[in-house]
C-alpha cells in the first residue's frame, strides 16, 4: 500500500503507512512495553481517520478544488491543447489499413504520412516502421506485415467501434482519427504553449492566454479556457461566503433554520422526556417498567430505518398519516410543512434519550430533600420548580450541550427524509428549506447542479466546526457557573 501511494505521489499517506509498518513491527516484535501494544492501533486509526481528514479538509479550503480544477497545471494545459484540434483542410485525406495483431487480437492501423515511412498505431502508441518494398503493392497498400493480419474490407466492418474510438497522436501536436473505414482525418491544435513565457497562443485568432489567480488560462478580454488546474487561492473561499450573493443568500436562510431546528429539537425533546419521566416516576403508577420499555423502543430501532418509514408515512395523500386523518398536507413539498415533518421525526428519534437521562436525574434526587420540602409546606408545583427542575438541569446540562452539538450536525435526518428540500428557487439547486449547514455543505461538495465545489465546501465545514465548537465551549462554561446554584 505504501509503495503504491508513493508511486501516486501521495507523500503523506505513503509515509504514514511506512511509518505504521515500522511501529507495528517494533511494538509487537521487539518492544516489551505492554501499554504501547494497546495504544498503538487506536493512535494509528485516530490519525488516519480523524486527524488527517481534518487537516486535509483545512488545506482544501484554501484551494479552488472543484469540477474543472482537478488536474495539475501541466495536465490542464495539455488537455486544452489536445481538445482544440481543428482539421487540416490543406491536406488530402490519408488512407489507412486495419490490421489485427495475431498474438493479442488487438486492432491496429497502418498509414503513410509526410514521409516514405509508415506509421503503426493502436490509438495508444504510434511508432514509425520500415516495410519491405516487396510487401507493398503498386498503389501503396501493405500486403503483409510480420505478426499482424491485414484485414479485408469485409473483416474491417466488424471493428467499427474500435476504429471510431481511436485517436492517434503524432509528433508536433498532429493527430489522426479514422473518418471512415479507409481514410484518416488529420488535425492539429489551434493552441501552442510557450513554456518560457507561460502563455497559450491561439494560432487562428492570434489571441494569447495567461494564467489568472484562479488556476485558469485567461485572455486579456476575459475569456477563460477549460479545464483549469488546482491552485492555492488563499482566503477566497471564505471571503466569497460573505461577498458572493449566490452563496450568501441561501446560506443565511440555512443558518437560521440550523439554529432554530437545533434549539426547538433540544428544548421540546427535553420537555417531553422530563414530563414522561415525572409521570412514570410517580410512586402509585403500576407497570412502570413496561411503559418505560415501550417509550425507549424508538431508540432501539435503527435511525435509518425509522427515517425511511417516516418518509413513507408523510407521503402526500397516499401516506398513512393523510389517509388516517383524512387530510391532504404537502408534508415534504411545502417549506413550512417539511420543517414540521423534520422536527416531528427528529423528536421521535431523540425524546427516548431525553426520557432516559431525565429519569436517571430524577431518581438520583435524594428523597430526604423532597420529604423536607413537603414538611415545610411546599406544594407539588413549587417542589418541582424549586427543587426537581434545577437539580435535573444541573445534572443533564453536559448532555444537553452535547445534544445541541449533535442537532447542529444531524445530517442523516435531513438527507434521508427530505434531501434538504423543497429547494429554494434562488439557490441554483444547492439549498432547500430543511437544509442545515452540514447538508448544504454536502450539496456543494457532491450534489451541486453547477459542479462539485470541494474548496468552498471545506471552507464551510471549517466554519461549521468553529460554530459547534464555540457553542459547546460556551455551554460548558455556563455549566460551570451553574455549579454554584443550590
């Protein structure tokens, strides 16, 4: 693996695998330190699957990595030159013959171009060869070639597909391609590249193209050639989030829904869990264990399965919900109803967790405190608001902070239920009414109608990380201030 990655010039990964192999050999064959034998696999996997992707994503955020910018500069310029082929009308069509290599049954063509030598090519490589004059007919056709079978016109017709896909690159940028079963079309590139000046020259128009700051060749008039190449563009991806109206407009709506969705989800699920915990913690209630088991069933069902089932339930008119209540609600196609549907499903998945942690927090409250409050004449309402609720909030506060962080990154519920839709008409198909920041980032990276933009998506992922991190830090610091509340 390390050798293959080294050949592909993946320096970090190749070095990582070579170093890992050395550490594994040393740790399990030479070293006698027992803790290292347990720690090493976890450290290596943590580096490979967490630390490296985080740093790589950060590096990509400062590049123009996107569709049309995946190649190196040399590869991009070679592609531009290769794709700008124009027929050489001044030349007469070049005749060719089709041959079949006896050992491999591979299709070759042989032809003569601008010299007495013949060219032999399979579309991948082309080489010049000398042929015995005795094997050439008076009209220039080859009668025999060692190792190859010269095909008749009838036999050639069975290899039309191979001939149509064959492009033969010769010297000086000249290329040839079968035009029919007997003649080749000779073409040359409209561009020439002057490496010393780093300029592309269009021989037909005389216009020159120079590199711009976005990894593309651009003329003085502003015409840009494709493909481009991957280049460092500094903070451009981050600044475009603010300055580019096409990005800022949907992003603002996505951010608002991200925070509203997370706040409502955590708040409502906490209230639901707390209410149920209070009900099923009532001493006189029988069969409490059975009820508790029923209410944690949604937690036992795989969330992917639950989301797919709910998606079917919310189908307009034909879904179970609409048919059961005799209504016709566009659950997944109307912006506000889609948000309601997302919130309902998220609550279904989340409230059992809140029910469990609040039940544990309530049962951890010493009974002596509640008995003392009752003796002092505290009503059940006052006992709840002054004793139970503060103690429960103080106990589960770290878990609530973690729940907010999870809600801000709840990609699965959005993607599987609505796909982020319904789509905003002014977002070029990149954002929808139920998209949160992480799903919007995913669309920019992998599902954009305008092409995948990995650089911008990486920049947004960094902002998402900072947002979740700052909210978590703030929540944890607020928790410390609550530790003194009695």
